[in-house]
């Protein structure tokens, strides 16, 4: 059986479950993620759509899409942020803080050219995205 991790929105009305291992984990520094998260950086975990399941409260799940890249999902009762569907990548970003039992092991920084919180951790830092995800693949130094 695959490893499963559970999470919930701020009020607990919506519960989610992720199974297996994430396809990737890291930090996003783009202005949109910073604004949405209310923090200087967003910790992400990327999952194939089949690995993410809403197990309770789907009727309370709302979506906001500022761009076609990110369909951000949140609880319409408490406003708690849960995840973002990224259709062009065929991945779902379940915000790392949403699944507290998942050991967060970041491997990359994306959109580091927009950072407001420099992080000197030795991880690869892309100016935007890796080329295989539609970005330039340009690296930024610490």
C-alpha cells in the first residue's frame, strides 16, 4: 500500500489525502504565490492528479484562477488555502503546510529572480522554471 498523508483547510471543513511520493518539492518565489500565501515564499509539493483526493467537504472547495497556469483552491468557509492545480504541468501543488505529516524535503527554488527572501541553502535556483516545465532553465546564483 502507498504511503498516505492527510491534511485539511484552516477550519477542518475540507480534508484531503495524498498518496505515494510527491513528484517534487521546493520553494516558489513568484509574486503570485507570495501574494496568495501571504508570505515571502511558498513551499510546494507537486503531485500527479490521481494522487490527490478530497475526502471530506468537496462542496466547500472553491477555485480562483488568475492565470491559466494556476487554479488555486481554497475553503469557501474559512478561506484556508489548500492546493493549486497546474493544468499545463498536469500537476497539483498541495501547499506543504497543508500536509503536516509529509516530511518536507525541498529540492529546488523556482522564480528565484523575483525573490524578496534570499535563501542560501545550496539548492538549485531557477530564474523562472526549468526548461522541461516551460521555463528558460536559467539558473540564478545565491
